[in-house]
C-alpha cells in the first residue's frame, strides 16, 4: 500500500511562490517566468537563488488556476479576442505556413500577452515585404530561441498590430519545434485550422 506523502513546508512555500508569480503575471503584465519568479520571491521574502523556487510549469499551472478563479467571463472574452487576432494574422500570412504558439494557444494568456506566431520562409525579408505590400505597419526584431538543451540561436522576427509578434524560421524549421520555456519539451504549435477549432470550442 502506497503511503500518501503530506506536503512539506518546502512544498507549501513553492506553491505560494507559484501562486504569487501567477498573480504578478496576470495583474501586472509580466510575461517572463524568471522575472515573475524573482518578484514573487522578493514579495514573500525568499532568497531568489533558493531551491524552493517553483518550476515554470508550476507557475503556468497556478496561472491557469488563478484565471479559473478570478478571470471569469473577462478572461474567456480576452482569450477569444486574442485567438481571433491570431487567426486573422495567420490567414494574411498563410503562404508562410504560420503556427500559433505560447500562452494564447495554451489558454493561459493574460490581457497583456502577445500573440506569438512561428513563420517559415527561405528568406525572412519575404515576410516584411508581404507586410509592406499589405500596408501593415511593423517593426523588424530579433528573438533568441532555445532549439534544444544546448543550443540557443537568434532568429529574425517582426512585430505588428501592437500585440502580434512572429519569429521567422527557415522553411525546414517547421519539422522540429524549439523547446518550450515552460517545460523544456518541444513547443506545441497550432495551424490556423486548429486555432479555428479552438475558437469553436470556446463558443460551445
């Protein structure tokens, strides 16, 4: 018979830190897990180098719980709007086989979260030319992406429509997703068809 393990003081502290980090991300617009974690540690008087700090996956779970408890209809409406914005951008950029990633896909996005897309093109300039031709104001950026446990590489990107940002990968980058900052596993990517299905589920 397996004995149920009771939470230790360390477990309770990690959970409290995860909940505080989730609150900070939701209420203050912090999108970086490490920053939220450090702010939570400071708020609760914990050394931010402590082994007690929660994993990113624990914070994401706490964020989902926070949104269920306090987000209500406003969270659902905000998430729907973000996914509709993603779908509109994906349709405009269909030739680059766009994929939605990140918090808007997972459902943990706050009102401050960016819509994050992955695009695939032999030349990153072809994406900016497409935006120029469509008359869409944009800013050229660069994003450092963790490809696996050992490799981090910069990739070109674009920011447009205020909260939309896209990272441009080589055409063959569609075959292997970079690792997620949440759990270190290959990042989940969704096609426009899958985003459309998610929006349909939210309406049910």
